[in-house]
């Protein structure tokens, strides 16, 4: 799976395991992630690519976008997958 800005990622390691984020940027083996609430675009979570799993699909096609929009889109996505019983 390709790590592109605007795409979804799920944390697979660390204290935030199973949390979903939007990829903001990619820098070598590290990515900057935001969820719109606790991790905003101004203070992104930085993780190693090995500790996240890219999820099929992109939520955001064009930047800039507000933290509220990131949060709303992630919330909608998580609700959809929980309704289907997926991870």
C-alpha cells in the first residue's frame, strides 16, 4: 500500500494501536499523522512506517483542509467500518 498525503492509516503499534489517522506528509521512513482532535495539523503524530498500516482509500484529495474536516471524515469512516464489523 502506498503512503500518500490525504490517505488513511491505522496504527498497528504503540499506545495508540488501532487508531485511525490521515497522513499529512511522508519523510523517508516516517510519516506525520493527524486525527483532527488530539493530533492536529500543527502538532501531528510522527510514526515510523513500520508502525502503521495504510488503509485503502484517501479521505482528503486537496489540502489545505481544517482539523474539523479531518475529524468529521475520520469519524464517518470509523462509523462505516464499525457498522460492517471490519477493522
